[in-house]
């Protein structure tokens, strides 16, 4: 597949949509024409975080970028704080909108893609996971619990903390930190979706998906940021040990927010990984 920016004719095939999936209305953006590739963002983001990547995808791809429940334009519904439910939202989208598709997930989005592949492998043509961990350590779980409490009791303090967290996740594109932080604060709205998704991350401390991944039946490709302190190389090594057939690429000079730090390189690595 030839890697190049979406040409003007295909770029015109851009749309936004809202689809009813059980207890939520899910918002998404689509661009391009061709084989469906679905993008799932991470915690405290929305579909716009993928924009710098989508505009650099190869021709022959119809990209769909989704908003997780309670993020961006998607309603919160009755969230139960589990990756299984979030994966169910993705699977319902595939069933109703795209059919079987390549799925690309960042951070929590990667966990969602892997969980969806374990539940319904016939709907996931390939899983590409970016900055993703299959387990959460005690320190990280404590971090998420603190942010959950802030979001429930002190939204102003939570927004300041989220901006601080953003600063720690960008190593290269430092001039854009204020804008990235603003976008992330906007994405979480009243905080309900953040709380739900953060609870799903905390749950990975008690019940990692690592051992279950040994039975995964779809092709997997792992992309790791070379300077990612939030999801370090050790997390990628755990994934690779559980899925030894998975492809792997590391992007140097990139923190956790790879879509902000190295969008061109990330788009290139995703394009190279696509088995379509």
C-alpha cells in the first residue's frame, strides 16, 4: 500500500456521525475511502486526537475515529467501569457501521481493542496497539484513583491536574502543550466519562489481561514510544512475551502522547503495520 497524505478527492469524503449503541449515542468522524480502519483514543481524549495521523494515512483506507463513552460527543450512558463494556461499545459499532475492521487503539484504546479481539475475533481483522499496557501497577492504580476522586469532588482541581499530567506526557512538541491540555480538558466534559474509563484502568491492576492474550487469534502490531514514562518499554515487552508473533515498532523521541509528539512517524508505522 502506498503511503501518502489523503488526496483532495478522498479528503472530501469526510463526515461526522452519531449512532445509537445500546445505552449510548456514539459520536465518530470518518475520512477517506477504502478498507475500514477504526481508531480508538485513550483516556481524557476524543477523536480529534487522531487528526494529525488521519491526514497522513495511505490511500485505500476509510478511517473512523470514535469518541469513547463520556468523551467528546459520546454520551456517558450507564458506565460500569470495565474494559469489557468499552470493548462492547466498539464491537457494537463494528456490527452496525463498518463490519469487520482493522482496529487501532492508543493506551486505554489499545486495551479496548485487545479486549474486543478476545471477545469477537471475527470482527477484528487486525489489532494495532499504541502505548498500551495489559496490566496496571499499584502506583498507577493509586494515580487513577486520585484523579477519579478529583473529578468527582473538585473539577477545577481535576482540570489543573490533567494539564499537569499532559505536560509530563509530551517530550518533543513542547510548544503545543497548552493547546493539547485545553483539548483534553474539553474532551472529558463533566468528568463522568473520565471516571468510568479510569475505573476500567484501575480494574486492570486486579485483573490484568496479560495471560488471556496468549490465546489471541488476530494479528497484532505493537507501537511503543521511546521516551514514554507512562507506559514504558517494560509494558511493551510484557505484551510481546504474551504475543510472540506480534509485530513491533518503537518511535524514538516520543512520549506517551505519540499523536502529539510524532504524528508523522506514528502514521508511517501504522501504515506499515496494516495488513489490508
